C-alpha cells in the first residue's frame, strides 16, 4: 500500500543524510552506524527536508529524471520501506 501523497516525510531525530566521499555515495548516519544508500535511495532522501510532501518530492524527481517516467509508486514504496526501517517519520 502506498504512502499518502500529502504526507510530509522527515528524517528521524539522530539521523543525518550526507554525501560520503570515501563511500562515493550518499549515506544515512545514525548513532548505531551507517547505511550506504544506492543512487535511487540517495536521490529520494536528498529531497526529504521535512517541508516537502511526497507529491512534491515525486514532482522534483520526475523533473530531474525525465526519462524515468512516473516515479510516484517507486518513491512511495521506498518511503514506506524507509519508515519501516525507522529512518524517517511522517508528519
């Protein structure tokens, strides 16, 4: 089941998203460790700022990657997984 397009995701307290040159990838840092993100996950989390809703994030990514087609299901599925992993929460 998809997440609601009007919901606003944000990183959970204690989590930090950043580019890590040594990993040559975006990573998600948290007190217990680090998650190395693939390109798609990094692109989505880069747009998670606690202000944009899911629909806004999808629109931004579709502008950045016009050849990808509709991204709403992929973005929604990833954000649902990220919420289940306790990386993000929705307001």
